[in-house]
C-alpha cells in the first residue's frame, strides 16, 4: 500500500475526517482471541462495558441480548475473559 | 497615532502583544520577564485589551493553554525566561509539531545550577532545535517590532510555525529606551488574523495531536523542514512590508561595515550595540573589522551569511551560551562553521564566549576578540578556536 507524502497530508497531522479511526483496523495486533460461549453467557454486559476498544458488540437475537466480538478491532487484551463472572469467555491462541 | 515613549523592553513586548490584539494570554511569572505579563494583565483588567488572561500554575501549563487556544483558532501569546522555558521544553515541540502560530517572548536568562537570574542565552539555545522561528532583538524597538513581525510570519499559511522573540534579560528587559509605539489599528491592519487555518470547530470536528506511528511520523517532521525553508521567503517579504508600513528596516543577518572588512564578528542581542561601537573605534585606528548582526537564527539564512562574509579571512562568533563538549564553544560559531564547511574558500572561524550569567562585557572584551582575529588573519592560523573571555581560570 502506498501512503501519501508530506505534501499531500494535512499539516500538523490534523485528522480532518471525524470517525476515521474506524478505518484503522487493530485486529492484526491480536495473539489470543476471545471466544464467547453463548450457552454459558448470562448477558450481564460486563464484557461490553469493559472492552477498552468497544470491540464487544451487543446484538438482539430472538428477543435476547447477545454479545459478539468484532475481530476487526479486538486487540486480544483479554480483559473481557478476565472479568467475565461466569467464565464464559476463553482466550484462544490465533493460528494463522 | 504612533507615539514615541520611554519604556523597558518588557513593556515594549506587552504593548506589541496588545497592538496585535492577542486573544489569549496564558502566563506564569518569572524573572526577568514578569513585567511583560504583569503589564498585559493590566491591559486586560483595564479593558484596553479584549483577551482571555489565563493565570496558570506553571510554564508547562502556560504553553499548554496557548496550544489549546491556538488550536481553537485564537491568537495566543505567552512570555517566559530561563527555567520557565526549560519547563516548557516538551510543549515547545508540541506547538511546532502541531504547527501553531504562537508567539512567545523570552527575556533571556541563564540556567541553574548554580541559580542565576541574570542574562545569557543558554535558555533559548537549549530550545534551538524545537522547531520554532528564532528572533533576536538588540533593542526595545526591535523587540516590539519582532512580536508584530512574529504574528505576520507565523500565521502565514505557508509557515504556520511558532516563534520566539529573544532579548537579553535586564540589559534589555529592564532598560528604558525610546520606543515608537505604532497605532494599534495600523498594527492590526498589518497583521490581520489568519482565520483560515484548520481549527477546532464543533460543527466540523477534527482530531488534533493524534499518534504518529512509524509509517506516518516522519512525513510530519518533513513538513516542518519544508515550513522552515518556506519561512525564509515569508520572513523577507514580511520585513519588506514592515519597512513600507512603519519605516524600520530589518534583515535576518545584517552586515555592519563588512564590505571591505578582513575579519567579521557575528553576534546577537545586547552585544550588537557594544560591538558596533568597537567596530567604529577600531575602524578609526585603521583596522578592517566588521560585524554580522544576527536577527533571525532559525531558519538560518546560510546563503546570506556566505554572501556577506565571502572572502573574509577570519569570521568570529561572540556566543552568550556554551555548548559543553562541542567542537566549537558556542552555538553561533557552529552555525557559521557548518554554513561554510562545503565552500571551497572559507574563512577561519574563532569563537569567543562572553557574558555568561551576565558577566560584564566591556568594549575591551570585544576589542580583544577582534585583535585575536586580526592576528589569525595575518598568520593564517587560528591559535585558539574557542576562548572563554572574562572567566577566572
């Protein structure tokens, strides 16, 4: 990928497009990925609230709240797994 | 209407900031600069200047507040000296890296330890590589003018860099001199605020000061390189326009009796006046000596220096700061040496360190430097590349 040169980017490193950090995918940083066991999950929301990258998403499925990990942004920090009160999240080594 | 008054350089700086209609002043007092921000607080309190005056708890915060103000599009001003500038050091790089046209005045003072409140340029020379434009004033009038020129140059869309206006503590900061205070309205016409630059705006959100990872950081540093280079043209144009508007002429590096000189000494600040006196005195005795007055140190006008000093046998620097362990004793000598290094014909270079911690510098000290340089011109050899003049060894 070729990146723009010094003359083609806003001066002073200003990011002129709001919300553009969405384009910066940090999933590649991950060594271990969190895998949620939905059978065990009690829907307490702890992982959703504590994820420092807002990479745990809350979705509705059959009138029930369900939590899924967005692996494009999850850096694999493991906070969700460490904090889950019912140990429903397992950190699994990435195999590439 | 313009009027001529007798004021200190500190007050001249405050009047200049008022004339430029600065929007935000964030300040912390430090000797010998304090009178600048004291006077500005009076202007704001009296309603003579419509600005936000932010009394902060440290210089680190003073410059940080100026950065916040500048990012929001305000014309920001602060002033400091010595330890205050040292405490600001990390923020200096943030102001220049974020390309914010902040103007700050420095009543130059030596650095601790030992504690010294007196004049020398070690504070600014420590900040030399922080990416700020560096002006040096040799009189109260010059300091007043350089604040105005500072905003004119810094806010230019091709530049957008911060600037430091330097003047020696006490010798200039506390000395009453005649100063022409221009009409505020005229100054404001000369330096209209650049409102077109990128700034914080709730209706148009942007991110300022983000992370620059290895694949991005270098490009933004290179932008600063380009801006410094571009600043040279902008400075020359601004000086020209200033002369047309107010009648006072400035050049970044100014020769005094250099045309037929064999040896020339370069210096800045309050040494300039003394050195001119010595040049005149030695000329009367038939010695071919001249002076190079440094008004702008960053960007360094190397081509101009080479043009003015071409064919000289010996070029000397009178430095008011020490670069400990460096190949030459002080920063100005190193600028000159590096400017000339690749030239096939270049002068010999000698450095004279004087006035450290405001040790008195008398005409005889500068005369001594010239005498040594004239000797080297005759022998073709620099016997002592660096001399610490006036120190007890």
